[in-house]
C-alpha cells in the first residue's frame, strides 16, 4: 500500500497571564495571549510489509509571542543597579521544518528505525524595550538538526524472550537565552549550547 499525502492548517494560542517574577505593578503585567498558525504537508507511505516512510514539512508562524525582557531597574521603579524582568508580547517568529521517519523490518526479529529533523527558525520582529532587535535575535533552544538511529531485536527462546534495544541520538548545537539588544556574537560571552550525542542500549 502506498499510503497517503495530506495537508492541514491549524491554529492555537497560549493564554496570557501575569509575570511571577515581577517586582511591582508594572513588571507583573498582565500580558496577552500569543497566537500560532501552522501549515503542514506530509506523506505517509508503506512500500511493502517491511518498510514505512513518513515525511512531514511545516511552516509555523507565531504572532505576539511571549518573551522575557530584562531591563534596568529604573524601568520598574527600582534602583539602576538591579534589573527588572518583564513578559511582553514582543515577538513574531517563523519556523520552517522537515521531519523524516523510517522503519524497516529487516528480519522477523530485527527492526531498524530512523528519524531526522531539520529546523530553520527566524525572528521577523522582536520589540525589545521599544527597539526591534530581530536582526540580532536567535530563537533559543532550537537546534537546526536532530537525528536518531535505533533498532529492536526480539527473539523467542526456550526459556523466555530475548529483547535488545539500541538508540543513537544526535542533537545539533543551539543558543541559550541572552539579551539581543546588547549581545555581541563576536565578543561573547559564549551562549551556545554544544551539540551532543547519546547512545542507549538495553537487553
């Protein structure tokens, strides 16, 4: 069976609220809801009884994205030597992605699995304390690529079942949080979260 090709459009929101780290009436908020719209196209296919391939492409747009804004203390009636943390509807973000998933039954006992994720995320607008800093902003904790390779081996034995599982996972580097209004990528400090790999085996 070939499977199917599909498309979908969905919307959602994360409700507004109040900033738990606010120090006074100004920094407590409130802030409004953020809204998201996602357009997705995909392929779900089974080439035969042994092979499965799923491909998903999507574009996700955030409007009024809730962002943490850190300012000098004078912005919320405090001393200039301390900081204030606001939550504001400051961002517009576009995320484009591609996900590929494959499963192959190599034998009756052995199943091979793979999953690949590609991500391209950009700020279209980021109003940070009155200034659009989108040109210097990176979406935090959004790696460009993730990869996993795995297998499951299951065999009946005379005294029970032998089950062996393994998964190798790679996550690309990403950025942590920082102040895009003042941060300089050339001089640092280093805010990059290094890529990492993990290998899990069980029997």
